[in-house]
């Protein structure tokens, strides 16, 4: 500090150099000040229902900030780049209490000028949100709902899907089973509507890739995986799969009621896959290939916990917006939407292949991780599955089969 002061004083004693110094200040600082004043503000809204406080005994319950932290990390990354090109990103969260209205909360943000939304909401709320925000020209990124209908008859032209569809998840598992030649499956379906939807997606995947569902059985023994007692076994639950000649048991249990219970409790040794056991997901804590370890470490430092799939999906949504805003130099949702659906858009998601959006149903095409609880087993698409555009389009509903008709 003292040497800098002496250098500055020396300049003052030499009029010619002092004049040059002042001229540089007048030319550089006003330009920098002008850029700071002219920064493009890009506001993102995050809409989600409040998650319940996790019970102390449940080590795998969703954290209350799930998804929010992924979006916040994306905004931090966007601001790092934006600081050099005159862009400033801001995330505003609208966390809805039980019984509250996501549409009302989003409308309030829209009244404040927000036109780019990330939403962690059920399918019905997503459709209502997209319809309510359409007159304002806003676009919505679905970061959690996997319903195939959202990419089909319930699709909306302003609703983009970063979460993989159930069809993408079950296609990933079907490719893996086909490659291993584990072709015969026993399908066990829980009582929830989401379980039935997952089972329907797996049936379609089995037909698509030539697997055989040798038997289907409903789960009628209750949420044994959540039982908290010294003895959680039931004789009928141990023998329900006996006599079925299957290579694998595919469980459809999106509420985690029974899928984990089935493993190691069948009368005959059976592999378990589906929503438990070997699962397909956008992200997994064990995945560190293709530079993913960098993102895993950054998120761990940022959030103080591991990155979960909805965190990752919210991060991808935020980064997609950032990439489009940098390229278009605009925060206008129409320009952002047009660019991310154009031929020049893709972005890195730390899974080997770049991600991009399908024009026919606004679904993000991306590789998916195949993992068991503590280890990555593979990644889909599996080797050998080809497509005329990109192998990523072997996962999910392809253009000729889509029932989405965007307006």
C-alpha cells in the first residue's frame, strides 16, 4: 500500500505522466461504469411445494432444499460468466405451503417481471402453471415430474422438461437388460397411480426392446420397506415370486413402500430392478465419470450434502437458460425458447454426450445413469443402440410415435 502511494505521488510531480494517467482513467473507468449500468438482468423464478421436515430416522428422505440448491448453483455459475459479458442472474424462490397455490405464487413473480420459471411440481399443477403464465409470454422448466402424459397429450408449448420421462427411465433399464440377455421379467406393481404409470412405461419398453414379461403381480402386503420393528417379514411376501421363471423382478414402487424390502427376501434368488435395486436416474451420488466429479464436489461444498437427481435437474434447467441467454444476449423468453430448440443448441451436463431439447415434445435428451445404491453400473444409451439423429433418441418417445401436438 505504501509503495503504491509513493508511485501515485511521483505521478503527481510529473505533469506529462499525470496527464496520460488522467486520460486513461477517463477512457477506461467511464466505459466500465457504463457496462455496469447496462447489465442485462435475467430473473429466474423457482416454484415448489414446501417439503416436510425429514424424520430423524429416515436417512434417505428428501432434504427440504432439494432442487432449490441445484438452481442456486446454476445461477452462481451463470453469474460467473455473466460478470464478463454484462449479464446478472437472480433467483427468486416461491415455496408454497400445504394448501397454497403455485399458480398464485408464480403470478406474483410474473407481476414483478419474471418470465423464466423452474418448477418442482406435480403434473396437474405444472399444466395449470404453464397455462396461467402463457399470456405473459413466460416459459416453464419442469425439473421433477416424470409423467409421460406431459410429453404427450398434456404437452404445452411453453413447458420444457428437464426431468427425464418414465419412458426414458424404463427404456434405459430395458436396454441394459437386453444387453445382459436377462430377457424375462416379473413385474410387481404397487397400489399408487404413479406405480401403475411406471408399470405401463416398462411394458412399453419391454415391447420396444423385445423383453418378455412372464408374469405380473400386484403388491398387496403394505409398506414393508418402511416398517420400523424387529420383525418385518411376512410369509406371503417371501413366497409371492415362487415358481415364476424370471431373470429379474421389476418393481414399480415410486413411493419406496416395498421395492427395497423385496431384495434378498425372495424364496428364490432374484435380481431386482425398476424403481429400486438397479435404477435409472438423471444423476447419482456415485457417478464420477466425464468430469462429473467436479460437479459433485462443487455441489457438496455449495450445499453441504450430495447432489440428488432433482438438484441436478434444476441445475441443468438453470444452465440451459444461461447458455441460451449468453448466445442470444437476451432474457426474452421467446428468444430463449427459440434458441434452445434450434439446431445450434446443446450444452455439457457431465455425462459424456451434450444435452439438447427435442422439438416435438420439449423433452431434454440426455444420457441416464444406471446405478445400485452405492455404485454406478452403467450409462444409457447402452452401446450398440443406434438412431438416425442421436443415440439419445433411443430413450423415450421418438418423433414418429409422439402424441404431443404443440400449438
